[in-house]
């Protein structure tokens, strides 16, 4: 898994919630939703709130401060798909979670 770094154990990311990690100076939220892991920048563009303090609902990461929603798959804002926050490739293998911080 070239380009990936280990960031957590699988059981640390609970369904519908996130953990926050820092990799290569990037703060990243890693969510689990319907058993799949998603990773996106851990900062809402509205006021910088940590997305990881929110939760996942209907395929979106929901910001805890004002309810802004970002699609887990591609980081697009629910009210304007042209506005996006960066997402990252995340994989799970042998009870561990790995992340590649190249922006998508």
C-alpha cells in the first residue's frame, strides 16, 4: 500500500461518527457510514468548525455548528455541488485503517 500511512485501529471509528487525525500537517476527519470509511478535511469552510465533531447522516458529514452537509464520497456541499472540501483515500485492512493524503 504505497503512499498510505497507518492512522488508527478499525474499532476506533464507530458507525456514523468520526475520528480526527493529523497526517502530513493535514487535519482529517475519518467517518464510518454503513460500514464504509470516508476521509475529508476536518474543517467546515463556513466557520472552520471540526467536521469530526459532527456525525454522518444519509451519506453526508454534518457539521456540528450550523448543520452544513458535505457528501462523504466527494466532499461536495449539499447546497452547491461545485463547492467542495478535499477528500482522501482511506483503506481498511487487517483491523487497521490507512490513509493517503493526496487531495482528490
